[in-house]
C-alpha cells in the first residue's frame, strides 16, 4: 500500500504516468525527459515555462537527469511488473487514456504527439461513456435483430404465398388440360363414330351384293352343270325345256351398282364447324389464361371534344372539333372512359392501337378530373396507362414514368386487371405473348377502362374476340 501511495506521487504532471527518465528544472519541478522535450520542441527563446509553476525561462533550460528520482522510480517500477502489458509500446508509458477518434488506448505522451486534437478521455470516464454508447448500440442492434426477424418472417410468408400460388396454378393447368383431353377424346369418338357410320352406310349395299353374287354363282354353277348334261337328253321336249332354263339363269347375271367414296369433305366441314364451339366451351370454363374478354363499350357522356366514338362504341379516334352536348362527366380534351366499371375480380380485354398520332390506354377512377393538365391519363394518382408518342412507349402513373420497349409502335395489347391483388398488367400480343409491364397498387375505388387519343387520326379499338 505504501508503494502504491509513493507511486501516485511519482507521476509526471504532463503524461500522468510514473516518471520515465525524470529531469528536474531549476524551479524544482520534475518531468519525464521526453514529455518536457516534446512540450518544448516548437518553442522559442522566451517562451519556455514550467508546466507546473509557469516560471518562464529566457533560454531553453538544460534537461539534467534527476538520478535520485530515477532510482526511486526504478524500485517502484520493479514492484509493478504486472502492469507491463498496459504500457504504450511507442513511449513506454502507462495507457491511461482512450482516443475515441481512433478507438485505441493511449498514454499521456500520445495525446501530445500522435493524437493531438483528438477526443481523448481518461480510461474511467471513457469506460462510462463507452458503456452509454454500447448501451445505445445494443438497443439499435436489438431493434435491428427484431427488424431482421420481421423481414425473415415476411420473406418466408411471401415464399409460402408464391409456392401456394404456384400450386394453385399447377392445379388449374392440370384441370385445364384434363378437360381439354376429356373433350378432345369425346370429339375424337364422335368423328370416329361418324366414320364408322359412313363405312356402314357405304358397305351395306356391298354386303348385300356379295350375298346375291354368292347365290348367283351357285345358280351359274348349276347352269353350267345343266348345259353339260344337255348332251345326255335325247327326248326333244325335255331338251328344249332345259335349254330355256339355262338361258334364263344367264340373263339374271347383272353388274352390281356403282359405289360412292367415303365423304371425307363432309368430315372436314363438320370438324371445322365443331372446333369453334369446342374452343368457346374452353373459354366459357374460365380456365387459366383462357380468360373471356370483358364486354367493354365507350361512354359517350365522357368523350372529350376532339374524340370521335364509333357507332358500335368500340373505337375512339382523334379528329377535329366535334360538337357535343355539355356534360359534367365529359373530358375537356381527347379522352373517354368505358361504361363498364370493375370493383372486384379479374378482367381481361384487348385493344388494337394505331401507329400514328399519340395515344394512352389503361384504367382510371371515375373521380379523375375532367379538365386541366392533371386530368390527362397518367398525370395523376387516379389513372394508370401506357403512352405512345413518336414510336416511344412509356408506362405512366402519377407523373412517374417508366420506359418500355415493344416490337412494334402499334401493338395489339392485352390488358389484365386483378382488382383484389392490385395488379394491372400489359401484354404485347403477337406470334408470342410478351409481358410488357405491371402496375401494383391498392385500388380504393371502382376503375374504368380509359382511352386517350391526342393527335389527329390516333385511334384505339376495343377488340371483341381473341
């Protein structure tokens, strides 16, 4: 205990460590040689002063070793060998501080040299501050762990949902092809039965003729035998009667009637007539992608001033000014909504587009503005659309634009709406069906098919069949 008390009295006031190679100034205060040397290294004559009593020196004092103090320090240091691991390897000083800038323990001399200007705290205070920081980090990591767990649960839930959807799709595919095969088998049996009936119809006379010819052949054979037996008849009356009978059998031999061929054309025509009904039956079953086309017509009450709507309410074309009766539902410019609204379920329709002009096609809420720049399809949060202008195609919602690439500027489009899932998908229909883009949202109102034709002769046509 005494050694520890002495040790406390033998600390340099600069580095707060036990003296290392101590020197004593003429004012009587002692310091480590390296500490005072470092402290004074940038000073000039007249600026040297004692760190303890602030005594000034006109010239740099000579740093003489304090031999007695060095011997005392040596004895104290030998009794504290267990602290060697806490020494600064550069300055051989005790590590009594912590630098927060570099996250390292330092000695007092390090503060003056390598870590000058850094945030440095004595170890006890640094420990308290670090405990507070670690506590904050612990809380942040705990929240992060909870967030990760939540994300893992969400991802696993999403994976399960996708796998369940895939299972459902596979079941629908299997069901679709089972029904297709079932109906094809039934159709195949019908046509095979038709062929069998034709064969029966055509071959029945042949069978009858074969039976008659077999019987006639027997009569002919008898006639031959009769003629051959005439030479044995000597009585004239009997001879003449037998000759007449033989002549009669010869006259009864006739060629069978000409037979027709199998009526293959009739089968082909029946097949052609029945296949559309077969395909319609598949569509009516709403199996998988054989989605029936929604019955959509244009609403004349919403058509803008420059929109010409065809009499069948299926085509919108941009023309010159068209005089139309005023209506609060009418768009100011070249747009028109459908009469049909969708508030649930899955729906599919197809649209033929024009190569010229500018058009937009998609869906919109009925609450969309009817005038001003914000009423244009895509330029608000109440409509979703594809835009074509100068052969460039864009997907637009609430002014957010995504560029897409199509194989033709005037594609035939398939539009698929899943209201509950909040999905609106666009497909390019050609030799192959190409998915173009899908909007995802949560619909809060019923939606209407929406059409915009903004430059002369641009047109959009609702198709009624696949």
